[in-house]
């Protein structure tokens, strides 16, 4: 009896209003438990993922924070190898690892300059603009940033922005020096007298640099004086505008991206860098008075001036005509009268000649030096397709001029000789520095350089 009561107590109280399935759902059957378990698993998975992400971020931050010095060293090494783009990207990684560095403005300028060198102009502008914003209290840095931004905009063909950027810089730098009158405007960009002065100076300096060596200060001043006239300045302005407009149009047509142009530019860049390096070394050649005196004493034969003579020439069409003229000459006055009355009177009749040197118009003039002053040749000479007779007006004996008279020439010759010696020394040194090996059958450096290299190799062995 008691057992039956217990069984009845455990049975659910069923009625017609509560079917068995409905009653089971209300009491929290197996369906509700499964859903709860699935939800719990999803929450756990989200939590695990969040922990993994946080752990990854913390690990990455720790790794980056531990390598700023390595990034800096890598960036410098890439710069030293002229890998500008890779160096710029590495510097950017360094700034991400050291966002609060006080060098940020300078490094951003450096990044912009490197991107500019690698022709990544958009990236360069971004870095330079950010650097400019951070350099509000550094006018020297801002002065360097401005031209780089303008250069990038020009390379991108954004000439309207170039004009606006220039106007903005002029407004910001209200204390700038007077740049003179505006000579031309194009695409919103003004070109001033001061700009033309800089173009002229750079053109002259570039031309003189190609001649090599220092000591060209006097020549520089002389050439610059030639550009002081309004006509010369106007001509230079026209050339500058033509070059600028033609180059802008070429960039619009994407000619600067053509493979042939890129190759030529790289070759020209290598030549300019080599010339710049050589000139930096040649500037060290500054001869003293003792150097020039010693060089002049050892090279006197070079500076000895030969005997010279001054002539009056009577031109004749043929040797026969010259012989006929000779019969009419009995005095110096007769010779000069024939010259004045000849059909060739409009031609050049006075010449300066040097012993041992043929004259470009008269040809061989050695017979003239056997004459006395105011004597004339008895045999016609031949030059410029005609015959001639010559009257010796005067002679100047050979002489050795003093050093003071030929000092500039001696200094130039001394520098030229030292230039050749220095180039040879540099070539030998750089071949050893960069481990250059000339293969058999290849045309190498001059024999002296090869011999020096071989001697050094033997010493090291």
C-alpha cells in the first residue's frame, strides 16, 4: 500500500488539458538544456578568441618595442646601400615602435626625402606634410621641407597645387627677403628676379664644375658678369621657361616613366655622382707659392715663348703673279703701295707668326725668320689657296716670362697634373676598397694602377 502511494507520488498529474509532450516542455525538457549548452560553447569560444587576439597583440607590441634599435640600424644600413624605398619603410616601422621620439619631425622629413629619391611621390608628400606640421618651432627644418613638397607636386604634375603651395609658403614666411620683380607666371607659380639669379648661378657653377677642380673663382665672376646685361638675362629666362614647359608636357605624357628614359637618367645620375665625388676631392688641391715656384722651375721649357714676328702680306692669285709683283718691288714703300692698291686689299694683310709653328692661313713661314726687319721674301709662299709675299715689320726674340706673368697658367697646369695624379690614386684605392678584380682579356685601369694593385696584393699574401 505504501509502495503504491510512492509510485503515484512520482507520476505526473496528467489531465486532458496537458498532453504529455507539453507538460515535459514546461518542466524544462532536454531541448532547453541542449540550447543552453550550445550558447555556453559559443560564449566560451568568443572568450578564447578574444584572449588569443589580446595575447597576439601583446606579443607583437612586445616584439616591436624590443627592436627599435635594430630597426634604426637596418634603416641606416639600407640608406648606405642607396635602397631608398626600403630605408623609408624601415624608418616608418621605427616610428611606429617609437611614436613619442623627439626626432619624429626630422625622421619624417628623412622619410619624405627617401621616398622622393625612390620616385614614390605620393608617399613622400604625406611624410613631408606631416613633418611640416610637427616642425612649427623649427624654421630651419621647415625651410628644407617646403622645396621638397613643391618638388613632389611638380613630379606628380599637380602644377596648380604648386602655385598654391608657393603662395602659402610666402604668406607664412612674411619676413622673407625681397625677391625682386615678378618676371613670369605660369600655372599660378610666380618666377622672380631672385629665382633667375639662382638659375644663372647654378648654370655657371655646373659648367665650371665640368671643367674640374677648384680655383675657378675668377672665371666664375667673369662669366657671371656676362649675364648682367638685360639681353643675356632675357635669353636665359626664355631658355628656362622653354625647358620647364617642355619637361612639364613630357611628364603629362608619362615620358618620364619610359624604360629608356629611366635607364638614361640612372646613367646620368651615376655620372653626376662620380663628377661630384671627384670635384670634392679636387678641392683639396690648393697649391702654395712654393708649389708653383717648384713646378715652374721644373717646366721652364713649357713656358718659354718662341721668337715671334709681325708681317705685312701681299696676296697674289698665282705663283706667276707673285713673281711679277716681285719685279715691281725695289723698296719697303713699293711693297706697301702694292698691298694698298691690290685687288685683295680687303683681305687680312697683317699677321703675327711664331718660329717653329705653321700658320693656319699662311702655312710654312719658316723662311720669314731668316729675313732682316723691313726685308721681304724673294720666293712666294703658299697658303689659303693663294700665293703670298711677306714684308717683315718686326721681330721679338724668344724669352722666358717671369712667373708673375704666367702665374694663372702655371697654377692651371699644376692643378691639371695633380688632378691626374689624384684620379690615379683614387682609382687604385677604390679598386682595393670595393675588391675590383680585372679579368684576363678585359681592358682594365692604366698600367700604373694595375701594377700598384698587384704590389698591394703581393704584400698582403
